């Protein structure tokens, strides 16, 4: 089966646009999950599991004979960003929007249900996983920790991400590290407030916050080798509140740190915390820190990347091999660090706004290509005549 009927193509476009219009952010995907569940039910999967790692859903289609289990994963959550598009299906929830394309990813994976219902695999089984809370880096681990997941342990795992800046429908691959590891860091500094006319009576953390901003941001240049790419991005800084009569006694500095490998990220974490501790102590400040939104590097299995490339060529799609890993992060790394598998990109269009941009909208023209890519990979692994 090399293509989908017009009926299902139209159904997937309608699904994608419905999901776009009704976005739900991480940990709040209840209505999204219910909508997906209702779409899947008529195709009678052998098992349909709800509430995995939060609001996650898994539909399992079994083949005729024993064999490996192939998991195809997509994401349920939207972003807490205001959409700037004026579409017939623009976000109906102010401040929330599908600006990363998870609406399209869900529609692509859901599109496998009618295909598998009509033509189940010869061997093994297929797991269609709709994962919650990807944007915060928490969902994959929550799914794997759920006792329901233990009943469907996969042998292979695959996922895709749409990529603006590449030709529509092109397939972007890389063996080894595909997407970077990253973490958020919140540093809180505590001194003592005082009257602005007598700052010597307190301990204002402003100078320390400025030094931390400068020192931490330059750590990759000082501590990381050229071939071990790393980056520190300041995302928020605050000292006190806008009260001109007060010298503040507390402040917050926040960073995102990222590196191509988990090992370099861990090295950066230690260096950053040492620098922060030194600066806080020198300024007689107490401090504490919190790591948040952790993403492991996505490391692709070489044989699985070969399957992706073969599938793309069989479908007549352009294959692009990436020389270096992407600098963005994806929590699918939790899966690829435990199971054989790979994440690949699908071009969303060279002129499309970037992901997380208020003007981004997933291109419906690539829905069928994404679904058929997954179907070809499944066919390669589970069908006898492949």
C-alpha cells in the first residue's frame, strides 16, 4: 500500500486543523487525548490504552505471527505562546498554540490506524504512542515509568519532527547524535534588602547577578573543546522589584544550557555550579538552584537510520544527511537511549517561519508523506515480503 485514499487524506487534514484550533499545553492534554482516542476506536486496535504517563494514549495493532514490536511516537502538547496567524482554524485558546507542529505529528501517526486496520503486519506488532508533555522534557520519562508501558516493551522506536528551512517532504537523517541535550537552570540569590538611600545596610545581589550572567555565558568558550559544541543562553534575569525606594535583597538568573552530547552537558553543569557558588560566596550571598526541563541527546541507531533512508528513497523523497547534530532538543532521546531507534526530520518548507514562532503553521501537504514514511519503516521490519 503506497498511498492513502482521498477520504483518509481529507480526514487527516481535518484532524490536524481541529487539533491546531484546540491546543493544550503540557500536562493539560485531556481533550486532545480524548479526541485522538475517539478517532482511533473505529479502527479496532487490539489494545487501546489511556492515561499513560499522564494523558498519553497507545493503540496496539498485532500482526498474524510473533515478532518484534515497533513503536511510532508523536506528541500531544502545544506551546504557551500566542499565535499570530489569522486562519479559519487558528488557536481558540489565547496564549496557547501548536507552534511546533505536534498537531501535524499526531495526524501523521493517527493516519497509520486505517492502514494497519486494513493491512496488519505479517509479524510482531505496532504501537502508536501519543505522548504527553514533550515540550517540558518530562513526558517521555513519565511514559516509560508508567506500569502500562511495561506491557508493551518495544524492540524499535521511531519518531519524526517537521523542520522549516528544508524542502517540503525531504527527509533529514543523521547517524549517532541527531538532536542536542539541554536543561534549564534557575539560580536564586538571597542577600538583604534595605532603603535605597542606605544600600550599605543591606546586601544587594545585582552585581553578583551581573557577574553570574557574564561568567556562565562564557563557560563554553573557556571549558569546552571546539569539536564538543555547547551553548549557554540567558533567558531571564530579575533583581528585586520596581520600587525606587528599596535596594533589593534577592534576585533570579535563568539559563538554558545545551550540548551535543550528554557527557559535555554534565561537564558544563559542574562548571556552572562551581562558578555560581564562587561568585555568591564572594558577595556574601546565599543561593540555591533548580534544574528544569531536562532533555537527553537523541542518539540514532545506525541500522535504523538506514531503514529511514531506504523508506524515503522507495517513496521517491529526497534524503538529506546532516553533518552535525541539531542544536534543539527533543525528549525522544529518553527512548533512543533505551531502545533501538531513530528520530528523523521531514522538511516543512524553505519559506515557513521557524518553530515556536507565532506565525508558524504546520503544512498539511506533508501529512501523507510522514504517514507513509512510518508505514514503509513498519513494512520493512514486520512484513515477510520486504
